[in-house]
């Protein structure tokens, strides 16, 4: 069983509350630890775009048990 993750814009100190199509319209994501880097980036891109956040902002996914993911950098 995976963690639940909320997306937080650390730059603006704001939590995302938008409905996510990849989690049945809930504002949090589940089990990001199983996503590929590409899948994770797509989810972050969706959250950033639909919150109208700046791509340069520090956006982080924070899990129930303390795991965190930062917006993945392109390689």
C-alpha cells in the first residue's frame, strides 16, 4: 500500500486543491513511489499548470509518512 501525497508550492507556501484526473478527482495523489520519472513529471506539470504556478517555483509532493518528491528536473 502506498502513501498519499499532497502537492505543495514551497515558494508560495500554498497547497494544491485542484481535482486531479489521475486520482478520481481528489486533490492528492497516491503511490508516487511507483511512478517513473516521466510519469511523475507529467503529474507535477499538470498540478503546476492548473494551479497557474510558475515553473520556477519549488513544488514538492509530500507523503503521509514523510516521503517527499521535488519537481523532477529534465535530463
